[in-house]
């Protein structure tokens, strides 16, 4: 078999841990195993290791069971697993693309407001979107007149950090939030005369937020849950459902993210218990069709995308709702749900897509 190099861009912290085998939740062994199937040799690099002026890069390659830092030509197909927020990094990625290098998932951090507006334009997707507005004091007050349960999310953020919940409790409103932004230390305060507290107004002034109708989600063992759906391109170049699992919120909070204390379960187990009047396969078919349509819609505006982790909630009648799009799916939820085969598959799909892009 003819072997080709495929680049994998990593954040500095993950890259630094390669020689010591400490790469956090990123499984390089899964990449290596998958790459061999498709005649590929993965080489791991940071963006600063690429020198497009002379076409060279420095990268870690596994040779004789040891990680070796080598100087080599920049691979013409690169899978991006890093997040770049600064303008200089974005400009460098854009320059590499103009030079003819293929970087899939080149830009994988999307604003929640941007994604919502893109999806809302599709009349078939709009019914599956919670009512959403850009969060200001006036828009939140307006939403409080129409809904009894709201969530406020930072437009740019991940793993459930910075989310606030505002819900009616009788004649009063209660605000639940985590001062640290993490899974511990959640607090609930009662609004004075239903006026937004100063700490929330200050937060909105510092960074853009969305305010969103909170769907009354189906519950598993008295905990609300949603589904994480992995949608990826594979050997055909087309979007495919790699797999999905359920994420149930911890008893401490309303956030289902595994990084915030949520627990992962096989979806079929959760659906059979939480929606006993509905056939799990029928519900999952609806969810998968929605996920594929979302990916196809986003593709029109995000041409280098090849990997989405979609959060899709279910109402208590089984109707699917889009909640959030993750451009860099952490994948380890499959392993925590005991779905090791699907966990490995989430690594195989990008390597299959790299082979498709190489075309040789």
C-alpha cells in the first residue's frame, strides 16, 4: 500500500505532552490505528511549526514505537484539532489555504448567534430551533413575558461554561449560575421585583450572549438530557452519522455537558426509559435526519467543515430541537458511555476523509 502523510494540528498543550504520552482527552493511538487502515502516516504539529514560505514543517511522527520530531514537507492535507482565536493565526491558516494546502475543520469555533441565524433561514429547520434573541436587558425582559424558563449562553464558549438559567417560580423569578463557570458552586438567587441583577447586566456588557427559550426536555432518572450526535465526513466525502449518545445533567445543575458533571449513556437505553410510548428507532431516525440537514445547511457557509458535534434535545413528546453546534467535538463522551467502538470510529472518519481528499 502507498502511504501518504496527513497532518494533524494540535493545540500547544496537547502537542507538548506527546513525548510523555500525556495528551489529555485526545487519543493519538486512535489516530494512528485509523490512519494505517487508510494508508496514512499521521504527523502531529502546531500551527507555528508550519513554514509556508519554504513548504517545510516540524512534526512528531511515531517511528519504531517512539515519538520523533522531524523536519519534513508540509502535508498537503491537514486535519485541524486546534482552536485559533487570534487574528494572526487565522491569517496564517487562510494563507496556507490559498497556497493550495487542504485544511479541513480549518475554522472550528463558531458563534452560537451565527449558527442560529444560519439555521433559522431554513424553513424546515426553523421549527426545531428554540426561540432565541441576542441577550440585552430589554430582550431578556421581553422573553420573560413570553416564557417561564430561559437560558443565557455566551455566543462564544464551550463545555457549558458561563450558562445562566432564569426561571419563574410562582410570582418570582430565580437566576441560577456558577460564579466560577465550572460544574461546582452553583448558586440560585431570587430577583428583586423581577429586575435583572447588576451582576448579570455587567456580564452582558462585557461579552455577547444569547437568551433562549429553555425547552422542557425529556428526563432520564429525573434529570434532563440531550443527545450528542457526531456528524462527520468519511471516505465518500459526504456527511454521515458516526454515532450518538445521551448526556444527562448532574443532580447539581441543569447543564448536561459531560465536562460539567453530566453523565453519558447509550441513547437507546435512555430513550426506552424516558419516552416509553415511543419507539427508540423512530425517535433516533428523526434525530439523525435533523442532524444531517443541519450539517448540510452549515456546509453552505462553512466550506472547510468536516466534523460537527451537535447537541439535540428531545421534548417530552419526542420532538427533536437543535441546541448547540460544536466545531471541535471532544469525542470522549462515547468512551464514557461505554461505546468504545463508536469512540474509535470518530477518529477513523477524519482519517477516511483525509484519504478521500488525497485521492491517491
